[in-house]
């Protein structure tokens, strides 16, 4: 497939993830593989920021690339880390002259057969969520057209990842809301049972449930479920508010 057609196909595949359920790792692996195929680089790797703040290797075009990126994280030096920290592209046209910049990483990359590297930040409106590493087996700088294409691919992947995170957060929020609503229904049922059996009004029944939950260090919803299923005896509830 011609380069332009492959690049267009890659954008279509990445864009498809914006409207369908997808696997983030599969998406990022596709991105690194296509970078090698389309941009004429020796290897590609991608890191994303973890919830606790550190970078994690998420995708690599080869096992050698994965090992090199893990070494970069262990050594805490290298182009991907610099691109993430600064939010700017990082380039080293000749890694043999980068020993002052990345003393440990440059030697490791040369040992793996790479001579130059280009790292691009994954960012959206100032938020940097990771970086894309592009390694070459030859010295020299990437063509500007290839750099622009790689950054565009990284930008699409960034949008997809952020949308995926937002969808997960929305799902968690919906689950929390549903849980709260269901708990409220259970509590109302238990209030009715307590009010009927103890001949209390609804406010007094609710006070009895709350008092029991506090005195026994239990969640109110769990006490209500206990009343309904009979594991908490209604006569044991104290209708008086806790001291």
C-alpha cells in the first residue's frame, strides 16, 4: 500500500475508536506499528502517564523497543521523559554525541542499534498525557513532513485516550449514582418496616436506623438491608438518637 494511503488508513482506524468501544493498548500498539510502517523509522514506543503521575510503557513496535523504554524509565533520563516533562518535541540527530545529555540512555540506545531519536509529546490544550518515541537506525533528523504526520497521529491517539478516560469516569459516576439510588430505596423500605413494627412515625424510624448504624459502626444501607432480610432484628433498634 502506498505511504499516503497507509497514512490515511491509519487516521481512519484511529478515528474509529472515537465512536466505538475499544482497547487502549490495542489502539496504541496500532499507532506504534503504523509509525514504523509509514514513517520509515526503526522502532516506535509510547508511554502514558499513570494516575499516580509517573510514566508507564504502554506500547512498543518490538521487544527491543520495549526493553529500551523500560530502561529509560529506570534510568529516569531520555527523550520520551524530556518530551513529557517539557511538552515539547525532543530530537537527537546523533546519539553518539548525546552522552552528556543522557549518559546512560544514549549508550543503551546505541547498543540496541539506534543512532537517532525523535520524541513527540501527547498533549491536548496544555495537558500532556504521554509521549511518542521514534528511533532510527541511521543518524540525521526526520523529514518535517514525517514529524508533522507523527504528531498528528499522536494527537488523534491523545483525543481517543482522553475520551476513553472520560467515558470510564462517567460510567463510574453513573454506577455510584445508581448505587446511591438503590440504597435510598432499601432505606425507605426498612423505614416502613421499622415504623410499622415499632409503631413509630417515619422520622423516628429513620432515627432508629441511623442510631443503630452509628452505634455498631455499620453503613446505614447495610443496616436497612439487614432489617429487610431479617439479620437485624427490629426490636434491637434504638429509636433514640445517639448520644
